[in-house]
C-alpha cells in the first residue's frame, strides 16, 4: 500500500487510502440502489401525471425506497471512505479522522502520551505486511499509521516520522509479541 505523507511545518498528515477493491465493491451496491430508486421515481412520475394512483402504489414505493437507501448507504460509505492521521508538533496533538461522504468522525489524542514508533510484522509467511505504529507506554492504545508490503518502505516512513517528531523508531520485526 502506497504511503501518502505530507509535511507542512510542524504538521504531518498521513493518508491511508481505501484499497481499489474496496471502491470496486461499492459499484454493485450503488448500481442496485440506483435501479431501485429509479423505479421509485418512474412510479411516482406515473402517479403524479395521472396514469396511476399513489394510494395503490404507496407500499411498493416505500419498500423500494427503503431497500434503495439500505443498499445505497453502504455503497456510498465504501466509495467515499478515507482515513488519515494528523500529527501536530506545535500543538502536541494527534487527530485521527475517519471520513465518508459529508460525515467526519474525529478522535483527538495527546502527542505526549506516545514515546516511540514501532515497526511490526504480521507473521504471515506467504504475504508479510509491515505496520508502522505510534506507541506509548503500557495502557496507551497504539495508532497504526501505515501498512507496507516491503520492509524498506516501513523503515523509511518510521525514520522520517521519528526525525520530524523527535521520537525513536524501534524495529520489532521477527520478535515474539508481548503478552499485552
């Protein structure tokens, strides 16, 4: 997965883009939703132009509208989902944002709680991924910044973020996980 990191003064923004197959999965959902809602629009047009009665078509209109929205909303979420982490050195804060459509879900953390950057692997012998995490002391939930398929890319990102935030980068690849 490619890294999208931008630096603007003391602010570091790390984007984690949705994989292309996630966006591809949204297309059948959006197509089915559009088909159902298009049929609702055709039925309402027929009813309001005098060729039918709305009272006769009310149940199918409500059912097709509900199904269209029920199928379409997950499709819109998959199509527009974005996840990024903003590390602000001047304000000493971390803002984790999950965004889909017009909705933003933000979680704010204090940068002082995090003391090092770790590089870990997932122990999969066939397709190993290397995760770059921002870690703190015991009890602090780590923040996964990015995943890579090549170790060199993970090392490069960890050292760059460590240099910008003045945090040490620790490599835990090939070690056994802690009990925590």
